[in-house]
């Protein structure tokens, strides 16, 4: 796949169903920038240009449905790395 020097990003949005009240742990593994939000609050976040890295976070949730958003940005590869 040829590099065109552009950054790219994606958002995935939806709802998660929580079966019972409690503290829930979430892990994301991404290349470059990204975050996971639950009910509008960031639970896990990575910033900067890096290879695939994972980060975890936890959130107290009540039983029921909760809005979730996963955001990912793949930064352009610098010319000196991939001409």
C-alpha cells in the first residue's frame, strides 16, 4: 500500500450492554492516537506516533446499555521512514 502522506481516522459508535452493576476493565490496542469513551468519558487513551500499543482503563457502570465510542487516528508515516 503506497503512502500518500495523509492522516486517517475512524470512529466506531454504539452501545454496550452491561449485565450487572460493577467495575469494568477495558483495553484498547492501536497504532498512533486513539481513545475509548463510555457515556462521554474517556476510559482509555493513547497519543503520539507509535507502533501498536495497548492501554487499559476501568469504569464503574450500572446494569443496562451504555454509549461507547472508539476513536482511532493513523498518522502519516514520516518521509524519512517510508519514502
